[in-house]
């Protein structure tokens, strides 16, 4: 093994030491394994090895590793954090490492490295792509989706508040809790160019408005609302006690211009 590879492997393993007390989550394990695989294969090529030319489709790391020698083969991870095979794309000139994500299904054909540089739609199952020593596309974590939902809800709330400034009433009233589409046309395009209809988990945002007060809510990853959010004279009464959420399945709740339930930085 070259000194360069040995130092890089040691650095990567040392970087993972603080997390040794707790097992790495699948996303973090995948990132680590992809970095290790890329380092091993790039070093193999630098030392004069050949991975083959003109291979248009991704090959499993296992099939490539059979030709790189036992010293390097024992260092190279074969799978991602979900147990799916890691794949290599490219040949001796440029190397890319692919994980097909949590679902193990490719988002694109990946005929070449250029195809691997086209980002896929955000989502928990999207592919993870390492090319030329850096990640072109990283895993999307639960916290990322919660942050996106909070940004959407804040935008909707700003539009509702702007409408109220001009009209002295909130849009509505709605008949109970309704999908946000119920009031979207009232806000578009004057107060917001386009109201976000669905949350990052593919479910509708919900709104309840009495005209004097309003509530916006999303159920999170489990798509289940924690409360009925109905039966009170004002939406602000029928909400969870204020505070940050602790898991993806908790509701995010925005009431009368502010969050009542929100994602704490670093949570999820």
C-alpha cells in the first residue's frame, strides 16, 4: 500500500472515531465508504493499475476490486450504508463512485460522468454521487426536509400576513382544516408568486383560518397529524405546547405569524 493511501485511510478512520460510541447512520456510513472506495481506486490508477476503458455503465465495486490486488482489495468497501452495492463509473482518466440511495434504485442511466453530474430531484431515496474527489450529490437527511418545510410555511405565512395588511382579515374562513390549495388562489400572484402546495414528504400543507386567526401545519414524514386542530374558537388554542420537534413524524405548526412547533437546529 502506498504511503499516500495509508495516510488518507488513517485520516478518514480517525475522523470517524468521535462517532464510534454510536453506530454511524446509513447516510454517514455511505459517505465514508464512498470516500474510501474513491481513494483506493484513484491510488490504484496512480500506481499504474487499469480499471478498463470504454465502460458505459456503472460496475459494482466488487467486480472492479477483483483485479486490484489483495492489499487494496481488503481496504475497499463494497457496499453503502444500506447494504446496497457501491458502483464505479468512468475508467482510468476519471473515476466516479455511486450509491443508489436508500431504495437501491438508480435515478439516472449514468452513461457517463456528465450524466452523473446532473442533480436528481430532492428526496430521501435519491442517489449519492462522488466524482473527481468531491460529492456532486449528497444524501438528504430528515432535518433537510424539515428545514425546507419550515421555509415553505414561513413563505405562506408571510403571504397571509401581507394579505391581511391590505384586507384587514386573513384569507378564508375555511371549513375546518383544509389543504392549502383552499386559499392559494387568494394569495397568488399578488402576495406570493406560487403557494407551495406539498411538503417535502409529498403531502399537502394544511391551513385553518377563521378570518381572525390562522394555522398552517404539516404532519412530517409519517403524514399523520398529531391533533385534529379543530373544535376550538381560535386555531391557536388547539395546538401542541410550544417547543421544538424531536423527530421527523412530529407536526410542524405555524400560527398567526410564528412557529409554535419547529425543528431545532441540529435536530433530526
